[in-house]
């Protein structure tokens, strides 16, 4: 994979930009909340060092093409200029033109469709600029909001993997969703 060099994507309300070292406090604020992390693949962060380490790993991921994580930043309103969440492409399999997609949004911003808006832009980038053929998402079976989000973006439920993750001493299944480029294009650009 080529290196990811800094760029931004714009949506109606958001700027999606590369994560920066100065984002540690905002990311810690998001990832240290138990309710936000309930269905995530790790427990809530306890120390600011976890945010700093996460950003360091993200910056390395840009350089070796392993991760494309974009910060969600509202352009207007009370939280203008603040990082309120992230959307991510990772686990690239270039030979097969696919990767996984992930996302997290700070609790105060739930219910406002920010993640859906950000993911539409990231998916278009993945299938357009990156020329990927397939995206995959792995969610907790109880995460109904995430399931609805993926379905609204035309992902199809493809599998149920039993006892796939240990998070904080708890075993968890995974529900796998997939989205093909041709299905995305058909849904977003229907034939006239």
C-alpha cells in the first residue's frame, strides 16, 4: 500500500482530517467513557498515555499504509473545530482489494447522524480513490444502533462468528457485515 499523505474530506457538516498529536485529549475524552466503549473491541481508556500511543500507531499506519483514520470535526455550532469521533479503514488486503471499516463517536453527539455522514464520504473514497472492491465491518451482536447504521449504508449481514473477542474478560460474538463496490454504486447512483 502506498503511504497515506494528509488530505481532508468534506461533508455537509463535517471536515474529516488526519489525526494529529494534539488530538490526544479529545480522543481520550471519547474513548474513556464506558457507555461509548460498550461494544468496542477494547475496554475504556484509563490513562492519557493510551490516547498518545493510539495516535502514534495511527501516524505509523499512515506511513506504512496500514491504517487510514480520519477525525470527525464539525465545521459549525457549539463543537466547531473539536474532534468528536473517528472513522477508519484498516486491515487492508490489497491483493483482494478489501479492508475493514470502523468508527466511534463521542456520546454527546449520538443521534445526530454524524457517523453516517462521515462514513458515506469514507466509503466513496475507499471505492473511488483507493479502488477497493469490498468493505467489511465487525460488530457486537447487541449493538443495534451500529447494525442500523450499516444497513442504512447498504451493508449486508453476512455472518455470525461465535466467541470471537475477549474484551475486559467478557467473551463476545461478532456479526460480520459486507459492502461491495457494485452494490454501493447501484444504491448511490441508480441507473436512470
